[in-house]
């Protein structure tokens, strides 16, 4: 994955975050928490060092892949959460 591709993923996530209401972002955080909990129960905890490495100024190719996957998960969680928030609004 190129740095440019990673930047594009990050820009999509940023645009979604800018347009989401606070409740949608909170719901997305809950969805991501479930995602992390699911992963950790099956594969073990993710160390703080590993997470810190992902914020490197000059990420390696593997770190770029991990960051891009994180941005995809964030975009999916925001999209799902926006739909859930809209469905709740429609029901009331």
C-alpha cells in the first residue's frame, strides 16, 4: 500500500467524521469497541506498543496496511452507526 492510498483512506474517514453527528460517532465508538473485544477474545490483546507504532510519522508498509484496515473499519462503523441512528429516528 502506498502512502497516497493510505492518505485517501484517512481522508474518507475524516470526511465521514466531519458529517456525522455526535450520537453517530458515539455509536461508532461502541461498534469499534465490540470489534476490538471480539478480536482480542480470539487472538489476544493488542499491546499499547503496537498501537503506538501505528501512529508513526513514517509508517512501514505493514503499518500502512494496518492503518488502512483501521480506516476501513472506522468508515464501516460510521456508516453502520449512521444507518442505526437514522432507523431510530424514523421509528420515533
